[in-house]
C-alpha cells in the first residue's frame, strides 16, 4: 500500500478528568498543563508535525477540556507560525457528542471527519520521540488491524502489559499486574496505529452492544475484543524517549529529564553558560533587557544555579537566589534569598523573600509571601499563601487563601 505522511490523521482522545494530576487539572485540561513553559501536549504535536503530519483532531469531552484546548490552539495558525511549519497544521475538535471511552471518541471523530486513512492515536499526557514512517511501514508489513507501541519498563504495575509471540503479535493484555505476574516487561504506551478497517469493527453488533454498556476503552475493552476475535494486533517496541506525565511525581521526572536532554533548539531560550544547561527565554527587546539583568546577576554570583534550569520571558529575579534542576515560567517575580530545588514554578507566580520550594509544582498566578516553605507539594492556580507558612506533602486546590503561619502537613485542601 502506498501512503503519504500528510494523509495520516492523528486523534488525541482527551475526555477524562485527569484525577491523578489533581489539583493542577481542576480548571485546566491535562493536555494544556504547562511543562517547560509550554502546554504539555505541544511536545507530542511538534514531534509529529515536524515529520510532516498536518491534521490533528482533539477528541475533547467536557467543558474544561474543550475550553483549555481551543483557547490554547484554535485552528493551528499560531502553533504553525511559532514552529515555522509550512504549509500549516490544522487542529480540529470533536463535535459536541458525549463519548463513553477513548475508543468511542476515536469512533466519533473517524465518522464525523470521514477518515478513511491510517489513523494514529496518541494520549494527552504523554511525551515521546517516534519515527512515524518506520512505525506505519511496520504496521502495513504486519497487515495489522491495530499496532500498539510498546516500551520496556521496570515498574509495570501501573500499566497494561503485553503478552506477545515471537512475531510480536499480541496474545493478551494484562492490566496493571503485580510485577511477578506480568507476562513481560512490555507496557502499553497508549500510542496506536489503526487500519481504516477499524470502522467496520466499530459498526459491528458486538461493539455497538459494548458501547451501549459504556465499554469503549481501548485498554480495558477494545484491545481485548480485537485479540479475542482474532484480529491481527501487533506490538511495536520503541527504544526512544517516552513519558506518561499522569501524576505530579512523573511530571517532575519528565521535567528534569527533558531539561537535561532536549536539544538546545527545542528548549527555546538562550543558553547563558557554555558549561551548564541554563536557559533564559525571550526574543522581544523588553524580554531581552530582563534576560540581560539575569545574566549579569548570574555572572556576579547573585543567582547560583546547580544542575539545569530554564527561566521564562520577563522574569524578575532578585539576589541571593539558589536554583537547582528547576523551571521558572514567564512573568514570574522572585524576590531575594529564595531557594528553588527540583520544582516547577508556572507563569505569573510571585515568590516573596526567603521562600524555599523543593520537589514541588506551583501553579499559575500563585502568590507566595515571605518566609514560606513548600516541600513535596502541589499548589494549584491562583492560590495565596501567607507569610511564614509551611506546606509539606500537601495538595492545595485553586483559589484558596492560606493564612500566615499555617502549618499544613499531609493535607489536601479542596
């Protein structure tokens, strides 16, 4: 079969409430949670767009998912301009039809947009490197109905694990097995190639009945159905980078790995030290002026950096600052004697004097007053934390106000 990369359609089902990433996802789709100063899903889209894929369909369900994605990406003009992609990519959105699982979202969009080409399915909270041509040629060689990208993984307990034969045909999937009961160390990455013939399966009486019963999840329902009914389902093992950014811990792991390994051009900032991966973003005259102030302070030792760091546009950074393996997003204000270790500070955050943040994620537009200590915690958007508070192993939902001197340990404030 002859095929062209620009004919491949990508569907990204985003219908869940992303409970594992709460409280960052209370008012924001997991796909647009910011990572390295851009929406999380942008890494995956760019990875595919630079290989020539032009059409991306967001399988959105629910107001928060739709609003977050449409307000961020619109039809794709801004994304294409930012990454200099010509001709531009097109973003489309699921019509307002409620889906009963990620496979149902794929069914709805294949039907609505009349897709009769090879379709690639990716997830909204994954980051990966992938050679699309190699994957699709493999899929066609195997004459597969579905090809599932698999990854060798140590902690298989949190994933679907594939049992494959010598030809990599998948015999069964075991969802979240105990390590000693796992049939292999090959996990389901959630990246799928679908033959156009999958539409006939979706229209079959069996699957219509499954849909009526609300059973339309790829991992739990559709993949086992295809395997049990002898459709050719194959595994494709990737050695490339892949992350599931589905929890705060995994988010911070991905952040640190990307910070350490992404090519300088993809970090998107000016490197300010030849020997260290320290980047400051900004291209406008105003943001360049702010960057030059940061560079000057770094050279004078007023800002000390260990490991890797990314600082966004228009950030105002004080004196006596220690940053280690962390990211600070655009328009953030950091006062004096602040320590930031293995943490993500999202955009428009205010950090007062003598603040310490370790192994934590701070959401957008948060105000953290003088003397606050935050360790192993996640603070959602638009939270205010009063002076000299201490927050350890805690989650704080959006718009909360924490009184000065509060001590929150192992607490969830909804």
